[in-house]
C-alpha cells in the first residue's frame, strides 16, 4: 500500500511514514481526526501539469486548479506561487482566493446556476473569465456586466457527448447532463450565436469536462477531436474563431492498488499530438489550451488520521472498527461507494488477517468509511488509523452533521509544517445561532 504514492513509506520498525514524518507524532501534536497535506507533492503536480501542457500544446497552455477539490486560503497561495490558474464555482471560493491574494484575473468561474448576485460579485472581484453553462446565463452575464460598464470574458460550456466509461454519478459529458449545451442537439451552436450577439460579453472559446477518474489519454483525445470539429463548424457557420479551448479536468488518481498506474505526462503529450493533428485536419488556428485538474493535484497529497474507538465483533456476521470521524469529514463512501486504502500506521508489520467495516461516529448506518478492510487482529481502542489519498473532495465536502467540528488541515513541506485550517471547536458549532 505504501507504493500508492511516493510520499508513503514503511519504516524498518513497521511504522507508516508520510512525507517522511511519523504519524503518531503528528497525531499527538495536532490531535485526531486530522487532515494532513504534503505541500511538496501538490507543488510537484502543479509543475508537472505546467511543463507537460506547455510541451504538448505550446507556451500559452495553462492548467487551472479546480479548487472545489480542496479550497482554503493556503491552497490558493500555493496556486499563486506555482503560476497556476484556478477554477472557482461559488462566491465562497472566489472570496477565499481573493483572501489569499490570488490574481483573480486568472480565475475561471464555473457552476451551472450563477445567480445575479453571484455574477455581480464575481465582476466586482475582477474574476477573469466566466464559463457560461446556458443561454439564460449568457444573457445575465451580459446584462450585469453592462450595468457595471464592463465587458465579461466568456467561455461556453459544451457537452461533447462522450461517455467516459466511468461512474454514472461523475459522467458529465453526456448529452443528458445537467451541465452545458450539447453539440448533438444543436444547442451548442445556438448558445454560441447568442453569445456573439449580446453586447457586454467577449466570447473567447469553449469548455468541456467529460468525467472523472480517467486513467488514459483516450477520453481526452476523443473530446479534443469532437471539440476541434466543433470549433471548425462554428468558424464555418458563424465566422467566429475561438482563441481558447478548455479541456476540463478528470485525470485519475490511485486510491487502491487495483487502480491502474499511468504516466500523466505521456498521456498529456498524446493528447497534444491528437490536438495538433485535429487542428491541421480542420484548418483552424490553434487555440490556447486549458485543463482543469482538481483531484489529481491534491488527492494523493492528502491523508486522514483517526483514532480507533469501539471494535465490535459480531460472530458469524461482521466486524466493525469505529473511528472518531466519518461521513462528516469524508462523505465519499456514503455518496459514491468510493474505494480507499485504510491501515494502522503503527502496526504495518503485523499481518492484516481479519476484515472489518471501518465506520464513523455519526448516527447514520450509512456512515461508513470503507467496507471489507483487512486489519491486524490486534486492532484496539486507541490505535491510530489512516485513510490514504484523502486530499481531494474530503475537506471540501465535509459537513457539520451531528454538530461535529471539522478537523484541522496541516500542511507538511520541506520547510516544515503549518496549520492551514485550525481545528473547529464545539463553540464554533453555535457561532451563528441567534
Ligand atoms: C470537478 C470539475 C473539475 C475537476 O475534476 P477532477 O476530477 O477533480 O480533476 C474540472 N472542471 C470542472 C468543470 C469540474 O466540474
């Protein structure tokens, strides 16, 4: 399990090290539950995306960090320092990026339903580009931008009609998706016509996002082909030449051993070859390429630590290990049945011969972190338990269900460690109660 990511290693004494740090010491310093992030890994992934994309698509290519994967002030500082752009999807994310001093002209504002207040807020903050999902939104952005005497840069979210062969819940590029306008139904061309006709937007190009947990270049190559064909069609029909093509996010991450190993850089270069061929075939000017990786930037940079409480064995049925967190800090198993690797960091040398359901402390039978987890038979109250690869969509999806305060976020780096988000207290739970 320690080869899921190179920031994991088992010491000769049988202890799991994360970023070369002993997890027990960190648990003693910060308490559990605890979100840990390997900041160096996040930076490494940002650099990998920037250099691979520049090599594949040219100097002006830019990765945008899809900040919904993990959004807090220090994360935007990292993105600023690494020269990344950002995707934001709400006023909260925009405000947090602003709080970090992130240059909002490099922010792209998504979401399938932006209210007038959202649009006005984004314009006031100087958000660089809107990604419009539908016709109503194009009209609203133009109307509100005009009232500010501004012109809003715009991309249109297009549904290329590709089934990424992943999970239904995260398949967003199909024609019947709640997101975007489909090429197949003619609505994509219609929204483009509209965007070119309203006064206060400047249409720059198109966006698509096909799916999640994609482990090979094929899905992206297919969407490049479909999107470049669409760009050519738009040029023929409307005389508009797009200067930006945003290919979305979705590159995969290994949560468990059975997830495939793939070479991200090589995949991006393959997408680059497909892109150059498609552009040559269609005779269009090569647009600037953007991608929006979220999960693959932060997921394996994260790890959650818990303390084991009740261990319950129901002979002939099932074994349970309960931890002092659960669906409130990691709702992904409850939502999608997501796979995770779970282990006892201080007992890595012991054989894991029994299987357990690892469950949380919420009053909800669906409060499960993972089923069928092999753990040592000695597992007992007070043991440290780690869930690996929790950097994406854990902190950002955390809730206060059962009025459980959110765990802190601690960042580890070569320069030391810092608390990026402090631990919430019981008092924080009624802070807004009147
Ligand atoms: C969620 C999302 C992303 C990021 O997806 P990952 O799977 O985390 O890389 C990028 N773009 C859009 C529009 C999204 O909705």
